[in-house]
C-alpha cells in the first residue's frame, strides 16, 4: 500500500492574474471531441453542419445552470446560513452531472421543436458523444483529487488495485491514504458504453433506442459506483440521490423502450427508414 503522495499540479497555465486549471482544459477537451463526433454523424444523416454547434450554444450554459440548481437543492442545508450570493459561487465547487443532463435534454427537446428536427434522431446522434465527453471529463476530477471513494483496504489493494499505474496511485493517495479512484471506474465504464453504443448504432436500431440505452447503462454503472463515493448528495438519511435517480432512469428507460416498441404507428430506424 502507498504511504506517500506526489500530487499533480491542478494548474495548467498562469498568465498574470489569469489561472487556467487542468479541470477546465479537460472538460473543454471533452466537449470539443464530443461536438466533433456529433457533427460528423449529423452531417452523415442529413442535418446541417452547424446544427450541434448551435444547439451547444444554448445547451451548455443551461446545463451548467441546471447542474448548479440540482446541487443546491440537494445540499440546501449547506447554504441556508450562508450569504445568498454563495448559491451562485460555482467556482467554489458544487455541480451535478444529473442536473446537467436534465437541463441539456430539455434544451435539446425545445431546440429540436423550434428547428422541426426529430428529437429522437438528435438524441441518438448525441448519445455516444455525451458518454465519451463524460469519460474524458472524469479525468478533471482526477486532477482535482475529488469525486473519489473511501479508503482502499489492504485486501482490495492486493487483489484488485495493485496494478494501478503509479501516476493514478500517487494522485489518489491523499495524506498517506489511498482512496478508491471512482473517477477511473466511471471513466472506464463510460468507455465501454461508448463502444457498445457505436456497435449498437451499426445495427440500425429503432430511433430513440441508442439514447435510451445510454441512459440505462450509464445509470447502471453510476448506481454501483456511487456507493463507493464519499461526496454523495443525499435525499435523506443514507439514501443517495444519484442512486435513486439512477434507478428511476433505468426503470424509465426500459419502460420507454417497451412502450415505444408496442406503439402501433410505423417505427423509424436510426437511419431514417421505416422498420
């Protein structure tokens, strides 16, 4: 078991009063790669090249706001006795991926309605991009030594984690204690989902099912990984918010697939042709 830690510098670049953190660089990198993938697939399926970049201009700021609102709602006791403006102090930390996804999906639905583009078509195109963006973004948590799990026992380390690369082991060792690299677990799980969605897309499924599978399988992984984390939001007692939301999304996603398959009107495949 490691006892010392040489933490990586979370600062990417300092230019006078301007400080750029690795967290921001990694998040932006994930967004750029996700946008590139979505744009290429959108063009292939007949959408305008700037469709997703236009959508991102609305979805990104709304996703950040909704991620903060979600966090504040479930951490309200933390802000009750603090100045009102602390609710907006996002630079102090405190956003939630589920809140971001809720805001982004609602924005995309409205945007698609305005543009008269099928929402499920856009959602399917976006699904692989969303999950690869999340896989990359988790490494921002790594640089900040956050969103980790509890201490790793000697047994778990010897049986499962002794093969961790040194740079991960060092970064996840805080004050001489190695913590579960839950960022890594989720990032690897998301990469598996990404590969699975690309494979599923080649099968030309019913429109909407790529996105719904993204929702289901991300939620499955998040449900189990959340149990290891030490920074979870709670509904009440020891009931973790992310686990409850994940269960709702799993059940809702499966239910939606079953319901849509049983609908009587003609079903459309991913490529736009009738099933």
